C-alpha cells in the first residue's frame, strides 16, 4: 500500500470503525472499558501509567470507548466491547462485527490479526 498518510495516523482514526460497529443492527452501543476511561486522564498521568504498566517493547495501542487497537508490524489486532439487543443472536452479532471490522481493516491496507468481540451486556426493551 502506498499512501502519503503515516500508518500511525490511519490506525488512530477510529471514527469510521466505531461508527460502523455502533450503527450495526443489534448493537446497542460500544461499551466503555476501564482502559478507555483511564486513557482520558491527563497526559502526565497517562505517561506515568504507561511507563509503569507497559513493557518498553509492547506494541502501540489506541483506544476509544469499546475499541482497543494494537498494531504490530502492520498487523492490526482489535478488541471490541459491545452491548447488544436481546432480540438478536449475540453469537451472530459477534461474527458480523468481526467480519465488518476485518473488511474495514483491509480497506485501510492493513493485515487483519485477532478480532475479539466481547458482549458486555445484553439488553431488552425497557419496561413500560
């Protein structure tokens, strides 16, 4: 792939991936995780946390609520955390989310690594 945009910039633009997954039928929302909350802390606190908890050789990671991307040698691993609708199949939704994410990763010229989808909540219609 030839591109004038640096590889890191392509990986850190999560909006298209998040919008596609969040708008997928059966997905109620991407679920915030402890890591995405921690990543909102101040840059100084984050720098300290990363130096203390992450090995120096660990691959770069990018987060957004419900998404964690890790890039190693142009291979992108993805963790997706979602809440789903009770009216659909959680297993089917997880497979569809994996396929959708893989297509978007390939469209950006990267190699698809692991795509793990975790269903953190299954929600029904609110009682009236």
